[in-house]
């Protein structure tokens, strides 16, 4: 029973997952990406969780219109801090640099603030863009994802990382899978057989 209390729904899958799951969604269909993102946010809000979205595919106006279908007041949710929306570039790139430690600190603060505000749980969905690889520190993307897996053990923010298979080459996609314990396959969450424990992965470099 206690384990079930610590499970959360993602909205775009039929199963629940442990709070703080770190999930990779590799997609090639833009509609699949958008559908998952919207359902993930709505599911979190309806469960009373705090949610954050890092994406280039939405504006406040488009989210507002979508939320109306679920009788959710987007502006009120923004004002209360229940949900936040920011672009991928502005989130991951600062001063033309990608800094894994800065991003890990951002997730840590999001978790701690959510708890202080009284939320039972927090979730983040982030759409990664290939531009990150081209800036200083971009070669540390896999390090970042591995450090996220470590962080979520103590700061359980349920996290879905979206990667467009048409924007990243096959070798990079395989590397991305190595740093995510779970992945989405045909709409279901499955344990990732390619996953390397972060302690081992971070020692490989």
C-alpha cells in the first residue's frame, strides 16, 4: 500500500510509475511528443502535483486553450506556481553554455521549493534540442542525464526527457538510452536494458 502511495500516473501511459522516475521518450512523430507532454502536465495538475515544462513547441496561449478543455485555469495555475513553462534553449543554455551542475541545481531547487509550498510531488517534462550539443559544455549532456538519475534518488521529481530521433543520430540515441533507467516503448513504460548505473557511467570518462 505504501508503495502505491508513492506511485504517480504519467497521463500518456496506462501504468503508474514510482515518484522520481527518470524516463526517456524517443519519438519521431511531433504529434506524439506534444500529446505526451500535454497529458503529462494535465495528469500532474489533476493529481495536485507541481509541474514544469521545458519546450519550444508551446506558447502560453496554446496551453491556456488546451487546459480549458479540462476545466483548468492556466493563468491561475501559473500565478500560484503550480505550473511553469519555459523554452528549452533558455532553460538548458545560459551565456551560450550548457552546465550540467547548474541544471541539477535547478531540479534540486524545484523539488525543495515544491515541498516547501506544500505540494505532495513534483514533475518535469523536458524536450531536448540538438542545439545544446553545439554550445560549450554540450559534450556533457550524458553526464547531466546520469547525474539526474543520482539526484532523483533523494529528490524524487518525476522526469520525462523527450528526444527527437530525427534530430539526433543513432549513436547519440543509443548513448542517451544508457543514462535513463526507464523508457517509453509503444506507449508503455519499460525498464531500459541499455541503462548503466550512474556511478558506473560517470567513472567511464
